[in-house]
C-alpha cells in the first residue's frame, strides 16, 4: 500500500519516517477494506496480516 515515492525513497528515509509510512499504509489498507462492498471490517487493525512482520 505504499505510494511510488515512498517505495523509491524507502532506503533514504530515517527509521522514524519509515514508521510513519508504515502507519500510513495501515490507514490506507483499513480505508480500502472499509470502502469495499459488504465489508465493514472493524477488526482489521487488530488482525492485519502484515503485523506479525514487525
């Protein structure tokens, strides 16, 4: 869920900036799935499939 600029500049970002991008990605992921038809998944923030990577 990263934008093009975020992907290309990932290695040049500070760890704080990378964490901020990760938070933005989480928000985008949740927003995308809430907008999907038939899915008001409020539990997405707790069971994010990529959360176990961190």
